C-alpha cells in the first residue's frame, strides 16, 4: 500500500517537476468528459485541461438525454460546473472535432487528447420500410423534446394516429413512452422544449406499445424508470400473462442478477394488479414481449407513411454463460400504428484519422488507450490518444458508469506518463489553449467559453421563470450564440 | 451538497519520507487553491463537522477509503453520511446531491450489527442500489444513512470499483 501511495505521489508530482505543464484536450463535455477532466486535474497538479464540445452548451446527455421530468438526475451538473470553473480548466463550446479543428491538429497542440464524444447515431433495425415517414429513432425524438439544436426540426406527427409503437424496452424506450403518456400539465413545469410541449398537448396518441424481442426477464430497463411509468396517473397497463411464464434458464438469469429479478417482480405485479380492460378514454401502455420486427408496413391511404409493424414471434435460445437470444418462430402478426420510435441502441460516429471498429461501433482501445488499428495488436497504441465513455465502451450504462470509466482511462494515462511512454511528447512544451484559440480565431470559429455558457444558462432560467419552468431552453444555434455573445 | 474533493492522506500510522511529505504538502496547497472551500480545520479527527453553530450531539463514524485508509470522524445526529463525508473532505461521490437519483454515494456497512440497526431501504433506495458498483449484502446509499445514537461506532467502506468493471454498469452478483 505504501508503494501504491508513493506511486500516486509520483504521478501528482510529475506535472509539477516537469517544466512543461501537462496540456490535455478532452473532446466532449458530457459525463465522460467532465469526470475525466476532474480526475486529471486532481491527479496531475499543474495540468491544464481544455474541454471542447461541438455544441455551444456543455454537459452532453445530461442536458439533452435525461428526461425533463428527471431534474434530480441533472444535479450532477453542479459538480461539473465546478470543474469547469477550476482555473486550470477551460470549456470551449461550438468547437467541432473535424470541422473546426482536426484530430491531428489537437495532437500537435496538446500532450494528451481524450476523446469522449459519445454516440450520436443509431443502430439500424435493417428491415424493409425503415425509411417510411413516421419511423423515427428514439434518440432524435429525445433530442426533439429536450431542445437539442439538431433535433428541433424533427416535427414528429403526433396527430395522425392514436397508437405509437416503441421498439426496445430499455430506459430510453421507457422515457419516450412516459413523455408520450404523461399528463401534459405535469410536463408543463419541466424544462421540456416548448415546441414539444405544444405538440404533446395536441397529440392524439392514447396507446403506446413497448415491443421487446425477448421476455420480461431480459428487459433492459431499470427499476426506477419502470416503477415510474407503471405509476402514471390513470394509465391502463397491459401485459400478456403467458409472457410472464418463466423457464429454468430465466430463473438462472434472475438468480445472478438483482436488477432483472426486481424488474420481473414489478412487471408481474403490474400485470395482475389493476383492471383487465381499460376504461373509456383511458390511456394505455402495453408491454409486448417475444416479438421482433420483420418489416414496417406502408399505409394504403398515405403513400410513404408507416401504418404498422409486421412482427415475428420469437422464442429464446440459450447461447451459454447464462445468456439467451431471440430466435424467430416463423409466426407473424401485425401491429397497427401511426408512429414508430426505434430505441434499440445508439452508435458512435467515426472521425478522420481515428481508428474505428465499425462492428462494435467503438474506437478500438485497451483500458482507454487507443489502438492504432483494428487488427487487435495489443502492443500498437496511438501515442497520447485516449478514449472515455460510450466511445470507449459502447452506448450502455448510466451517468455514474463514466465515473469508473474515467478512473480507468486516467489510470492508463497516468501510468503512461510515469513509465515515460509519453516522454517524446511531454519533453516538449505544447501550445495548448493559446494555440487552439489562435487557430480557431484564424478560422472565425465563434468559441463559447464557460462564462458565455453562464450567460445562456442565466437567460434560460430567466425565460423559464416566466412560465413556471426551471428553464426555457434556447433551441437554435443562432439564438444560443447571440445570447452567448451578448454582454 | 456535492463538492469536488481533494482529500489529503490522513495517515497517523505510516512512516513517510521527507520527500514524500514535501510533495504531498505542495500538492496539499495546490489542492487548497483548487478547492475553493477547503477548511484546514477539518483534518482533525475528533472534529465536529463544520456546519451548524449549535453544539450538537455527535456519533463516531469511521470511513474506510478505497485504499483501505481509516478515517474516523464525528457526525452530528441528523446528518447523513454523505453530508458528513463531504464536510470532512472524504472522497465519496454524490452526483445527484442526495436526491435518490443515482448510486454514487454507495457505502458498505462493515458489520452486520450496525447494518441491522438501519431502517429497511425504501423502494427508491433499492432501485438505486440495483445500479451500484460492487454491491454487497450490507450496501446502502450514504445519503440515506442518517446519524442516530444507535449507529455510534459504525464503519463504512467506500467500494473500489475499478476492478470488476462491467459494461452494463453493474456487477452481477448472487444476492
């Protein structure tokens, strides 16, 4: 233990003994980026950390992913803003990796670059009809109701139908279901985007189906979200009782997982409690298990628009180590609807000069150290380049998962510094922040520093107070930059 | 009341070389600058936590850090373990600031006797414990353990999570 602590002291000392302060650039200002920044600042005294984000606003999915009716989950923003306010840390918004500055340029300006830009694309189902109007990715729908600048033109049609089908049963799927079904009076006092609130107030959707390939024991959601959606006022919940039958393989899975056990208990209780029929005018939530989408159906009356999903019944097959996958049985049925939200997983986007594993949708890495290519050669690393968060692990987990992810990446980085792996770069001074701002200025990039975000923050809160909301989000880039720029 | 923490080694027992101490001291002062509200007085082990003005009855609580270091503190009755940790610069995360919306203040109660004296966790706390890293049979959320006289002497371990790092965000454990 004394040796371990001595090593820690050595890491802390390194950056102060060295005549060149360690300069780090983190791309992405969500939980992965901020937890990494916090850890680096703490571990390497004298280090300077710059966090860039392509949006004018920081915080990634904490701002644009966490549902509007989950304000406590967003409290972590207070911790992140204290990190940004640290004298050795700077946030620069509206700076995009690729178009504002290249990865190669960042590597020239900084000793260390950590990529933490998450996953801004979607897994595709890969079936016919996926491009019919009315078929949306849940990610875009969430961006839309959370006021993300890239989601404001989604304009989902909530008036042409009374039925929505959501593919997937993870927490994002449950968030979307809840936003569609919650009384809008409850949403009106959250930070939901105004255009979404208006659309939801005029929505004719009364029935939501949450469709999963496998059974209730394999559902990917967690207890808090499930409990919440089951507790919505005056909502009729339906699950087929036969779907709740469990096999020995299911029991084995539940024995090893507290989460799955509790989810199954919640679903069974909900299925048997409550009335067997909805009352007139009541909103409905249906859990559909053991169904996988085969194709999207096109409407006869409205060419080019979705009118339903052709589903195949599935059975479960064990593939070892307690895991069961869904296998089609060749029996089909149709589920009519006017809107489909695909919530089957996010996917990261590659950038130039960055090794990328297209199959897994992540940057190939070992404990956060970026590998030079996909060959799996574990000895060939990209010098000074690291990853953290969804870009490193894939798009799963919660905010807190990034805490441990950052710890691992920073431990790798610290080890590399200590062992002299980065000596070729750390020997020399790097321009860091000053160099970055110079290049961006030459390119007329409107950088949004943290103090400018604070102006946006203040204005959003002010606008929100006029409507009994915690904030009224500014949606367009133009508006955001205007408020950021004003004195 | 989540604060960015820079916790100093609280080591009365081990031998430290002057070089280590010097670096540690330099780091200490830089940490003090880094952390705006660092109260030097909180390093004392028998300190009542900075906070209330009145002299409150306190209990003794020992935190055991990820590295195995023991940190004895005194906690006023009615204060949560999360608040107490922060008031004493103990590295316990609290992302949601005590609102039962995360699992980062997860602590392990080190003896069954004290664990059994705690009230049963609510559904909401259990929902968050589902997601805690390194969950054990005596795990609780630090923000939900409130100091009471019966808990005097309680020992709480802060779990190390970097081992057993699972993609899904939790460690599946027979429980």
